[in-house]
C-alpha cells in the first residue's frame, strides 16, 4: 500500500514539474456585454436642423421571441 502511495505521489510530483511552466503563462479571456458604437457620425449629429442621436442595440421582443435590435440613429 505504501509503495502504491509513493508511486502515486512521485507521478504527481513529476506531472507537476512538467506542468509548472504552463501554469506560469497567463490566459486572458475577454467578455463584452452590450453593443459597440458602430456609428459613423459619432454619438450625435445635425441633419437639416434635426439632431440625430445614436441609440445602442438591445434585446427586444419581436415575432414572438427575443431578438437583437441593432443600434441606429433616431431624432429626439
């Protein structure tokens, strides 16, 4: 029994030594939530005396299910 435990610990020690350089490398994971501003004029602009504002995308209820509504310009 002690022999099996010693072999198991030696195997774990060797595996840990092999894995040590890999664990030192950082893994980066970026998760973005929301809509990026894909506007071309900026957050707002003037057109024929009307100020148009960027409305970001959002989830809405369309056709009896949730759907992504992309961002767009609209007057206020």
